C-alpha cells in the first residue's frame, strides 16, 4: 500500500510493479519511493520476490515509525 492519487492508480492499472516503479524512479528519483518506505532494490520488485519485498518494507516501516516515536518522545 502506498499513497497515490486516483489518476496514478488508473494509469498504473495492472502493470507489473517493476515497470511502474522504474518509471517513478526515472521521473521523480529514488526519494519518491523512499518517502513511502518502498525498497529501491529492483531485485525485490518482481512478483517472484514479493515476500522478500514485504519483509524489507515491513522493516523500513518499523524503522521509520520507531524514529518518529523517538523524535516525538525526545529520546
């Protein structure tokens, strides 16, 4: 899950992730993916590596949330 507009959702439709994620990086840079904790390692974008993708993203989301909590708690 990522935050995208309805227009973007319709444009990517049922494209393979590897195809539209490459487009995102080409147009907006890796920061666009990193801002949503999407792994930038293209090897993880294939359907066959989906479980690995989820594992890496889950860790990135946890790290981001923990950093946020530390920042807000002043520790």
